[in-house]
C-alpha cells in the first residue's frame, strides 16, 4: 500500500510503499478513503509531542470502511463505513475510565501519535476508537467532522446553552465555519464574530443571524447591546482576541474555548465574579461523540467547506493548511 510518513521530527513528507498492516486483538483495519489535514498534524510533523516514535504516519480525521477485524472484535464487521478521530482509545481501568469519562483517560491513545494515522491507504485502530458514518455522508465530507466537527459540536451541546439563547462564535475558519452551522441548527440565536466586513456574507450564508466585525468596534460591546451572550465559542487560537470577549458575556455566561493556543489569557477575577461568568476548555470527544456529530451533521445538513488533494500531494496539501490559505478544511483522498 501507499503511505505518507514523517521519518524524523521536522522531516519532510515521504511517499513510501508499506505492507498492509494486520489488525491485532481488539483492533480494526480500515480501508482509508479520505483523511482530513488538521493543524494538530504539526505535532507529528515537527515532533512537538513528547515520545512520538518515528517513522510515523500523520492524520486523525479518517473516513473509510472496515476491511478486516482482529480477534475479540464483535461490534464491527467488514464493509461498514467508519471513521476515526483524535481520540484513539482508552484503558477502561483508570479512575476517569471507571467513571465513563474516557476522553480523560490517563493512558489515552491519540490517533497518529500513539499509532499510525490516516495518510495511507489502510490503517489499524483500536475498536473503541471507531465511529459509524451515516450512508448519506460522503467520506471526504465526513473526515473533517471527526476532529473539527466534533470539537465544536460537542463543545456547544455541553455548553449549557438552550434553544433561543444568544450564542456567539468567534472566528470563521476551519472550526468556526462549522460552529456557526451547528449553533444555528441547534436553535441558538447565532452571532458570528470575524475581522472585516468582507466575511459578513459568508457568515450569514453559514447561518449566522448577526455578524460582528471586530474592525468596526469592540465585539464585547456589540454583544452587550444584544443582551450579552450566554455562550461564546472561541475557535480562533488568539488569546488576546479571546480575552477581549469576556466582557461580552451575559449573566452566568461561559467562554467556551475550542481553539488551542499557547499564550496566556488576560482576565481579571472581577470580570468573572461580576455576573458569575466562567471560562471553560473543551477537547473533542470519544468515538460515540464522533458518531453523534456525524449523525447530526447528516440529517441537519451541516457540511465542511473542503479542498481535496490526492494522497500523493500530501506535502502541498499540508502547506495549504499550515499557511492559512485553505478555505476551510483540506482533505486527502486515496481514490479507493
């Protein structure tokens, strides 16, 4: 089979021939049809995650079909359309797992970090990391939903917002363009926050009831004129911009952070105490959460905006993503 691997931290993408892997006990082999390229793939490309063993195949937005199952696998069978996301498995035995909190497993496996990902024609994953893909959802559109999609969908449905609440989505990029769609279809009064009036038409097309241009004034003040946001979903990894949104929350409002950045937020205790505001982070979810995301997307019409590249052009596709030129998600296809 063909695979695209990184041989060392900071190395180039290498198109190689590899033997088709065999699934072990409790594992599933998937014939990959599409794999999204995520900004987190830089962790593998540049070696930012401690302990990665190289060579390593990146990719944690995988869509395809079951090709073979290993011993003791009873849930999955050959031919089923399935996907694998960031969460690549759990131990079932640590304290979080015993409480059913699998995403916080102390020994969590991460797809493409602890085992090879989806930049290849076949891949093997633990059975508990696999999600069923609805028949009416094409593989290339399903793939980005297994990371970008689940991250914002799961954050919104766990945010405490109810239908009719004012929910703002900061950023209209890879995460934000999906967050706006989900917020609208969940029944929230949806506000899109972006930089520049040129994004207004797209925001409204995606489902936003209102658009706030940060170039035109303070987004927090604009939200307060609407009564204050019950939830602000922060998708653009800009800590300064996130910090500026806290004052846009209404009473008991929550700043829900899905965009990962390394800079510190600047928020005072008084800002949080007044109105009992809170800041909360959210990380993707389990395979069942992925399946919920895919099912909701299929019947509600949420779809990612994607650019497609063949597997052989993985380097060019990754560069399109990492330089911010993609509109909005990049997907590799194997042609299978």
